[in-house]
C-alpha cells in the first residue's frame, strides 16, 4: 500500500507527495515556505493598515487646520 500526503495550495492547485522520507522532507519544507509566505503577507497587510490609518490621520489633521484648529491636531492617533 502506498500512502499519499496531500497539501492544498490555493483554491485550485493540489500537490501530492509519495510516502518516502525525501518526499516527506520536501513536503515539510514546502509547508514551511508556504507558512513563511503567509506570515509575510499578514505582516504586509498589517503594515498597509497602519499606513492607511496614518494617511487618514494626516488628511483629518489637514482638514482641521483648514477649519482653524492649528497644530493641536498633529498628535499621532493610531
């Protein structure tokens, strides 16, 4: 009997590896690489979110300054 190990990548691609020690090691390395890529995407998403918040604060401050609030609005509000 040949055991298979499945790893799904994305909605349509599926990767199968045979039950051999080298294939298991390769599959483990692939899983680690995918997890690292997902972690990097999550970090990028969080950084984009912080950047978007900063842009909103800057725009908000500019609109308050136009309304006469002066420099009081320049404190960072994340």
